[in-house]
C-alpha cells in the first residue's frame, strides 16, 4: 500500500448509529488532517494532528470525535449525526517543516446520513 | 468576506483551448499558493505551488501570483480531455481552500 488509504469508501448510516472512518498513511509524514468536502463549498478543515497531538479543532460539533493513536493512523468517530453531515470526508497527511505544507490526500469516505 | 474565493464554474472548453482558472484571497500575509487537481471519486492531488509573487511553469501549466491584487491564476495551455477535473486553489501553510472550479475539456 502506498500513499494515504481511507476506509470505508462509502458509508450509509442512520442518525442514531455509531461508526468510524479510518485513515492510514504510508509516507512517513508527521501530520494528519481531516477535511469535510460538501458540494460547491470549500474544503473545511476539521482537525489537525501534528506528532500525534491535536493542534487544531475548527469548531467541529462534538458528534465528530477524532483519534490519532500513532503517526500513521487517524480515525474519525461518528455518532448521532445529522443529514447535513452527509459529505465526502478526506484524510490527508504532510511532513511539517519550514516552507510549503504539501498535503497528500486519500480518496475520501463518502458518508450519507439518513 | 471569505478567505479564498473561487468561481465554481462549471467551465467547458474545446480541446486545445487555453484555460484560465482564478482565485482571490483576503489575507495579505499569505505566502504559499497552491493548486490541487481532483478527479471524480478521487482525493485532491497537488499540481503545483508558488511562493510569494511571480510565475511558475510546469509543462502545459503555469501558476501566477499577484500579491498586490491578491489574485492567483492557473493557466492550462493546449488543454486535453484528461485535464477534465475540479481545480482547487489553496493558500497559506494551513491550506485554506477555494470551493473548486469544475473543468470539462471536450474532445
């Protein structure tokens, strides 16, 4: 496996369900990110982990809960979601250093909340 | 005011045309400017980036930054059907993204 891998690729859940999205990076990067992508809207940065510590949380509702057990894995735990949470959730990683912060994205997990 | 504004399109051009994609941004402190390309059912991938003002060329692609007007552009020469994708501009190290412009190049 190379790059950034996300599972599942598609997920349908009811508002009372609990599910998790998984992300794994094979690039040796030291930072990982969750973004939300909705139609016709800019990518929304949700969470940033640098060296396994959460360094940013952009006012995301508590029904989204991130977990970063090590520098290669990132999870997004979902519970009691709303239909407006339906979107493509993108994981990305980067090697934080001086200069440009280039992200490598996974293919995304398409979430539908019924 | 949004930090980054990008015309969402859609933009449709014939094969071989020159394509111009543009973004404006609000914070004059931004130093890094990037263009990502996103094919259908895929995540965005970095196309090219520039630091501060000026032009950068890579094959058929040219990125241009005008910091005085807070305007960034991506030009695609001799566009190909394989260039059909959504193009996202991004600024700063925290990578604030535009909404993306959907481009279709017709054969």
